[in-house]
C-alpha cells in the first residue's frame, strides 16, 4: 500500500530580514491532500504563486511567534484569499496577539473578509492543536525572546494489510476483513483459526516531522521530538558567533546538529540563516553541522524535502 505524500517545501530560509536571494522563513507542508503553511513571511504569496501552489486549499496556518519576519506576509495573503472569493473558514494558530494585529489591519481599511477566521492561541508545549483520522499536530515550546512554538506533525498508525492469498483462498467477507485489519484472528467455515500475525502485513511505521522555529539552544523538547523522520531546526549563526546567538535567543549550526543527534532523528534540515552569510558561504555552514550530525541538509528555497 502506497504511503500518503508527506513533504515540506521551503518558501523562505533567511532569518530576521530578506536578502537579495532569500526570503524570510516560511514552509508549505503537504500531507496527503492537505496543505499547511508554517509561518507566513514577506513574499510568501509570490513564492506560493511561483510554486503554483493551490492557495485556496490552505485551511490551517501556523505562526510560530510574533516577530515580523514570521508573519508580515499574512495580512496580504488573507486579503488575496478574500479577493479570490474564499468562503471556507480559515484556522490561524499563533501565540496570543495575532487576532489584534489582523483586526487592526482590516478595521483601518474598513475591510470585512468574506470568510471566517478562527484564531487559536498557543499557550504551552505538548498541546494537540489539530487532529483528524490520519494526522496529529502538537505544539513544541521553544525558548526565544518572546513566546515561540514549533510544531510536531505525527502520522497516525495505519491498519494492517491482509495478505491477498488468504482473502482469495477463504473468500473472506468484507466485515471480517475490517476486523482482521484491526487485529482479529480469522475463523474459517471449518472452524480453523488463522492467527492475525500469519495473515496480515504490519502497517508502515508512522512518520514524524518536527518543525522547530526560533529558539536558543535548549534540550527541553528533545524527548518530544525523539526519533522524528525529519527535524527542521533553526541555525541562524555559525558556531563562531555562539555568544551572539545566545544573546539573540537563536541557535548555531552545531547546536542544531547536537539536538538532532541527541533526539536520534533520521534527518536534519537547517535554515533561518543570518543575513551576514551569502550563498557561497552556506557550503561551509553545512559542513560545520555535518561534523556533529552527518545527515544534515540546507533548507533551499523552492526545494521540496520528503519526510520518510
């Protein structure tokens, strides 16, 4: 059975301010047919258009914290959705304060959106903020200069698959197939018991994506992200600027890699690069992280990373 699509596309990778070649941090995450926007920096609309992303299908937007480089693209996107005739409700998740920012923006220009926005204030880590039949999203508490959160996307455990030869051989009725997928043994018409583990194939292991936005180095959330298939962790500075990183409540390349190592994740994606680094310097930036965690890659704009 083919796994649902699970991937993130980098729309912005710069920290604090855009550069001539990079936008500030934003990602578009896709799970199956669902789209989630992680932060919404300046230029997000243009990046979404360049990627030909179906923006009307975005129903949930997660703002990690209320520093401008993570939300200043949001009012414009909300206005565009209105102009395109959106009617479906939109969910916005952020630390408290976003609703006042958006309300002031539209009150001043006497604008009433054609759709409803549901605001969800984030107060603590480890809180389930979205859940459906296939995916659960929890908050991860960061340690930054203002309240800041990451987001943990956890795929739910699938059901078992029945080996086709048994379905055919015993002409299993549909209701029994459902029971077997959920763990029941099968009893044939002659009374023979076929153990569940013999006639089924275990489902694939659930996949996990941990998005860790702006934070100083902290091991507070390591247990929560343990074993994730992919970890995105900000790495604003190289290790030579570790003192500045601490002062500004940000992390370095080697600190992000240390978190990945201690959390035993499969892959590390680093971004939120300080504007002091040009594109040519990012190669050595990556190599620095790899000295601690070899399976590290750079967040490159417009590039999609599969979570597997």
